[in-house]
């Protein structure tokens, strides 16, 4: 066993998911466990490790420089979601992950949150306010923005995307949801199923920090009972295709709503391979339009890493 992996022996962990977007979760209230990118990749390996789209470390904000910066602006953000992609790289935020993170805090006895109550969470994508509901959690994801607004204003799109399985290059919109997304509209379910996301799509121009790429198909009809409906698949930075992406679902709703015009609704249902999440647009307290994400969160297992895990 290498020294790198030996330091993880005895580490307690949980495994959880939100609509199939799965995570290894570690409770580290006092910031004692410095998990390296190599260790994250090892733990998230689906054959040699526990397996997950990413790793979430629950640490009190005061023990991280990023968390201290969050506390300076919002002293209620006691807990920080230290999120890493499955390859070990840092990520700003994960919409499914933040729901699972809060559920993990509750299951570990680190917070008490009754249905209808809210919890303020620090992330690298800013402060997120999470409310517990009867069947899951809803998250104020904060304001959205186009990454290349000048291009959108001029052409109604800002980038081009090539993906395996699509015969021609497709126009797209890049959306900042606290992390970067590029959304492509496809014609129908057959195109969505035929897109090969084992290979990373090529985006031009690519946002400065890379991008997650969503392929979305609007329902026919698009709107039923004042609710818009989309089906979506996603290729995530540092991971590959995942069964779900919460911030990606929000970005897909942003783009589809923009394409649909001024009469498009503010409430959306986004179906991903792992289930369905809700997206709602509303006026935020900062005067900007915010996006709310809602959906389930599940903890499926708890464990301890053994000396034989390598």
C-alpha cells in the first residue's frame, strides 16, 4: 500500500446520490483530513474505490480559506461543501450535490433541519440556501448569467459544439450557474439517445474554466399546465456522462426558456437519466433573477476504508 493511500485507512464515509448523480461523502468538521486530488480520484474510481461522480467533504467554513471568505459575507454559513470532481479537480458547485450534502449533515447529526426550515451553505460557487421539503430539498441556486452576453445579444447564441453521434456542429448557449455550462438544443429523443457522451464534446469558444455540456430536447408540447418540460443528458467536466446534473438542469431551463421567448413559463421539469428535478425562476433578494432547484437526496451506505481497499 502506498503512503498516499495508507493515510486514508480508517476513514469513515457515506455514499449518496441525487437522481443518480452519486457522491462519496466525508464528515470532517474540524478540517483534519486533507484529501489530495489523487486520493479523490482513487476513492471515486468505480472499480478500485468506492465509486462516485465526485467527493464531498463536509467541513466547518472557518477551517477553509474559501469558507472564511464566505463567512465574512454571511456568518450563518457554518458549513462548507468542499466538492471535487471524480478526477480530483476542484469544482465550484453541484446542485444535486448540495442537496445530498445537507441530507448527509442531517444523517450525521451535525445539523437539525425540519421540513420547511432552511440552512445556509458555503460553496466555491457562493452561498446557497437549502430548504427541506416533505419529499426532498429545494435550493436557491442564486442568479444566473450568460457567460458570453455580447454574443447572445448579437446572435442569440454564443458558441458551437461538436459531439460524437451528431452529424453537424450545433449552436449553443453558455450559462453561468456558479459553475459553467454550455447548452445544446436537439430535435428529438432519437438525437438525444444517439449522442455519444463517452467522448468529451468540443466547445468553441470554451468558457475560461472549461464547461459542462448539456444536450436538451424540449417536450412536445413544450408547456403543459404552465410548466415547461425538457429531457436532458450531460457531460460533466472531470467526470464524463452522469445520470444527472442539478446546475446543468438549471442551465438547460435557462437556455430553453430564452429560446422559447417572453411567454415561456417560470416553472420547469427537467428529466435526466436518473430521474426528474424541478427548476423555478423567481426574483432574488439582490434584485436579480434567481433559480431554484428541487429534488430528492438519498444516503445509500456508510462505511470505513479498510487496509485492503487498495
